[in-house]
C-alpha cells in the first residue's frame, strides 16, 4: 500500500530514529520559514538585504559622517571605511536579534499544532534559526564581496560562519527561554524588543571598543561592554573579515563557552517546560 | 538476528495512569497582570483520569465510551504522547498515528502537501516515504488540486478528510481515532470504515472514541467505559455498552 515502511534497524544507521525525525522536522520548519519570507516576490532575497544595508547606511551617516567616527584600518591599510567596520559587526548582531525575536513567533506558530500531535517542539525554533542563518549568509556574502573588491580578504574569512553559528546558538539558548516565558506572559515579546535595542548599543558595533571610557556616571562602562557575551563573538567576526587576523583564542573560547552553555541550559529549560504549555487550555 | 520472533502482544499498556490538569482561573497573561495580581491566584486541579489500567492487544479494535468529560479524549492524548501522565505508565508500541478532533496536526499557513510532509516527519517517516504515499493520500482525501493551497482556506470537511487520509495512509501500527468520522458525509464515512477494517486486518491496532454506541458495538472487539476519569468496566462490547447505556439513561 501507501508507505514503504522498512524496519529502521535494517537500514545502515547513522542517526537514531529520534534524531532523524528531529532533523526532518527542523528541515520542514526551516523551509516553511524561508518560503514565508520569499514566497511573495522573486526579488525576495534582495528585499531581505535592503534592511541590513539601510541600517549600515543610516548608522554610517550618523556616526561616520556626522559624528566623524573613525574605524581602525583594515588589514591592507587602505580602507578606513566606517561602514564596513559597522557591517562586519552588524552581520553577527542580526543573526542574534532575529533569532531571539523569532523564537517567540516560531513557538506561537506551532503551539496549536502541538496540542494535537506530539513532536519535539524545539525543532520549530531550531528550524527558524536555521532559516535565519541561511538568510544571514547572504548578508555575509555581500560583506565578503565588498571586502574582495577592496582587496581585503584572506583565509581567515572561514571564521565568519563560525561567529555566526556561535551567535545563533547563543540566541537560541535565550530564545528557548523567551519562548517559554512568552507563552505564559504575552508582554515578554515587547520587553525583549526593548532589551534588544538596549543590547545593540552595549556591544561595540557602532563604536570601537577602545573609545569606551572606563567609568561614566559611576558605572564601569568599559567592563560592562567587555563582559558582554556577544562582544567576543563580534570580535571573532571582525578579526575574520576586517582585520584578517586569526581570531584570538581567548575570544573564540569565550564565545564558544557562552554559546554552547546558553544553548544547553535554554534547551533543557525548554524541554522541561514545553510539555506543560501544550496542556494549557 | 538470533532473537526469537516474538511480537509484543500488547500494543498499548496503560498501568495505574492518572492525569491531573492544572486550571488557573483568571491566570495573568502578562508580566504586568502578574505583578498587579500578586498573591491572588485561583488555581484548581482537575483529575481527568484516575488510576486507569488497561491493555490493548495488538491488532484489536478497541472502543472507548463515556459521557462528555469522562476522560476518553485525555486517555487518547496520553496514548498519542501529546500529554504525559501525572502518575502511572503508558506504553504504546509501534508508530502511533492519531486523529484527534478536526484537522489534527495541520499548520494553517502551510499547503496541504507541505502539511502531509510535516505530518510524515512527525510520525518518523522520510520525505521519500511520504512522497510515495502522496498520490494515495490526495486521492483518498478527495481534495484534488487544493492540495497545493494553504490548509487555512480548506472547508472543514476537506480539512478533516485530508487529516484522516494522512493518518490512515502512513501505515500506522496504532491508529487513534477520536470521533472524527462523524464529520464527513455518508460516502466518506463508509470509506473510512472500510479503510479502518483493512488496516485492522493488516495488523493495525485501532482505538476509537465514539458516542455512536451502535458503531462501537459493530466494530470493536473490546470496549472500555470511562466515567468521571475512572474506568468503570472493560471487556465484551455488548456487555460494556449495555451497562453504559443503562447507566446513561438512569436518572442520577
């Protein structure tokens, strides 16, 4: 009849059946998210670039032109383009903020479904994150192409996807928690927007870390910026595409520890709590 | 490969299962409300099932009867893994395909075809397996070209037919059906019943929740009667259904 149902144990097995089911679901949700973004027009992919490019243009105008902020020179020393310094940090930030915000939406998107059929709900969030990474890779590609035009590329560019992946894991960890809490308290999504907009300026994206004063208004500002977990991820990305240096091992280790730790804790929390949410009337 | 070929006789085992739902009236839905209503919470617990034990033999057709709110649907959801029991154990051996309520398990924004793949993934089937079942699913459901339209525009009949079509065409080892057949027209109902018979003769275990006692008598090998979360009796369909009907018509 309909399905050719073979015994899973008879097949050459690389993944456990549960892991394979999980992987298929992640793929389905990622496809759904990607289609939702680009279904409406052929130029969808270009439209998706418009937002980050506009952000780069606006911030470059305000900080680079009006405030005359200067960026450190690139590896080949010829381009001191504030916009590119900004862009290299922004790529990572966009991965982070899109996933944190999206997590709550992806959770809502499947919560009715989950009441009718069992599936590991976290796959919806992981799928959304995968779609975000795919979309952001286009931004990253544009950045690298611009750098190539300026003859500022090196093998270190392989660390850019690493930084993006770490940002995604870190964001997913927070997103798991936010999705659970938002399922109960609906204003968490608004709160998240506010926290994220503050967070954006707590990371050296529109400024260089060295101009941050040690203390201001009695607060250890430099220390706060330095301790921000995203700081090291952005440093890795900048080393990769802007300074063309092998990222600092300490930065990489810090970023990886934060990313993996947050992801693991967030996932554990999500798994503990998501069953209860599907039982709510 | 040296293992003796012994198929587990019990497809579903329910032992001492209780399920408690937490109901919170006027539950705060935002941080703001939670802060404002601090300390004033009205939490109630509802026992949907109490110490239910039963076994369902592999390949049998099991019926569940009882009044509304007696816990039938909760039991089915526990079997489907949608909820976890508060206490006790529930084991379902084999692939469980559940058809609970109208249009169970569809994502409204996705097309019918995408939903079929998504459902397949949830049931542990590969895209290839689902692709090979696709024609049967579309044909059985009768949704035709609408398969590529988002399911949110489907009529309730189409929704239900596609849901049923997926549930039965994935060769489930255990099929859970919750009162859904009643939605379709006469012709579709007949096809559903025929299909369930076919699955059962192929070794599928079927659990049916229904208020249609004539149907239950007709189809089921064993029937369980749930009353207020307790299993009142389980066994021969005629005996259990008779007892249930006597109870149902009795003034309480």
